[in-house]
């Protein structure tokens, strides 16, 4: 498929997730930029009027809270961040409500934590809630539930949250609006020869290496988190665009098939909803090392992982937990739900399935990880646009 065909396909996107970051919504002191916020709402409302379903993932609560509380900078401790978010979230929603109302659009606040994604029941409940809101033609505004989240259940940035929400609702497109026009071959602030890369087909180690920068002092994400979001959406079969949010009309241009921003082209083979949850929604509790035979059976033959192919176990996990499968070189090649605990896998590794009952005293499964509960994780990457070192704004 050519670049033009890929862009043209975006015109048919009906279900959209749009993420807007703190730097677009807040000034350096945290006060909301109401003029820019109103412009964003007008652009989103235009897509909604076309009959498209829109979910808005919005940062800015902590920043708005910092401004209202008169703090000198971003809070450092989690309780301080939660206090700022508790103040700022109400301000954020109040303004969204007032800006969307003239267009006849009802907005709904949806606050999520990592637990809402990693727990299968809560994951499905969140999915059903969002689907119901879209069916009523309401516009969900999603943010992390900062006021109650502890470190262990935080997303940490809204780029990752936006990617997971895209998987949650089977979105047709994710757009990350930032203060740069997209992914560049070098830092455009420092290099006049830096060129915008219109399409990224795969994410290279070089791109990942230069993506370590953070955003502003009020923001939590940077290019690193945007690439992580791209890894999720590309494997889930969802196109993602990083585009400038400072300019009006970019959202409409993307949906008209114009070459705006950087498009991360998804894999042709898409994951089903359950496998997306295994790959991205649930935390990895441990690692299972496998030999070359198991590696080939999983990647080339689509087989399950049997005890005979296991060479080692790292960490502690229970039966039913998601584990990472790593090859003999230590590289992650897949994730799956383990049928046995880490202690049980240590006892049966390297053995035949027929020996499980003799070793454990019971035999619930032949497989350590069944193929139906296993998701391949892509490794390595190249840029179709050329092997360029990449940079994008935060």
C-alpha cells in the first residue's frame, strides 16, 4: 500500500481518539489557554457533526490545578499531584462543558486507572460504558484518575492512556496533538535541515534512542511516551498520527487524507480484543525463558508453549497471570497467560506434558501457555522513509 493510499484510507475513519497534551492547554504557570481550548473544541465539534464518534483524551488537570492554587511549579509528590488534579479536573471539565454546549454536544467525564485496564472485568465494563456514551452521541472526555491512583496503578502519561483507550473501543484512528508538527529527522530547533517524516512503517532502535526527552515542567510525557503509544497502536492495527495542535484545521486535514503530521502505519495483521488486552492491558508478572525449538514453534508454526521448551523462570507469578516469553538472547517475543504458577513451571520445565501429573500430582493443562492466550510482540524496526534518527516535539 502506498503512502497516498494509506492517507486516503483515513478519510473513512468513523471512531476517533484524539489526545491533547498539557502544553497545548496550559501556559507556563498552569492557567488554561481558553482561546486555544475553544479552537480545539470547534475543530473536534466539526468532526462530531460529520457523524464521527470522538473520544477526547485530555491532559491539563494537574496544570490547571497548579495555576488555580498559585503553586510555583509542578508538584513533586504524589499527594501534591493528586491535590492539584482534584482542583484542576473540575476546572477542565467546566470549560469543556461550556465550549461544547453551543454545538449541542453533551460531554461525559471518564476517569481511568491502570486497574481499570489490567482487570479483565473492569476492562470490559469500561469498554461497555464508552460504547454506550458513543451510542448516545455523547463525547467522552477521558483522563487518568490522578486523585485516587497510587504509583502502582498509574498510567503515568496520557499518550499511553490514549493508545489503550484506542484499543479499548477498537478505534479507527488515534491522533496525538502536540506542539510540534510531527516526527523529524533531527531536532528542528537545532537543525535547519531537519525534515518532517510523513510516514513511519516501523520503529527503529535509533528512533527509540533519541526519544528520551520529557515535555514541559507541567507535562508528564515526551516523544518517548508517544513512541510507546505508537508501538501499542501499530501492533493493534490502529493508525496513529502525531500532528501539530497549535494550528487550527489539522484534525480536519488529517481526516481529508492530507499529509499532515507523521502517520504511524499499523501492522496488516491486527490483534483481536482479547489479545490486545493480554499484550497491553495487563501488567507482566514474570518471565519464562524458552529454547530455540519453542521459539520456532511459536513464531513460525503458531504453536502453544509446552513444558519441554521452557529453560528458565524469572520472577514470581500465579496461574492466570500474564507473563513475558523471552528467547535465548533475552529478547521478549510474546506475552501470554500462564496456566501454571512460577513454582510449578520450574518443576515441569524441560519435561514432557505426559510427565506433568507425575511431577505435580495433577495435570490441568498440557501447555504452559496456550496459543489462544498468547500474543506475539513485534521486535526491531526500520523506517520505510529511510533509516533516519528521529525527533519529535514533546
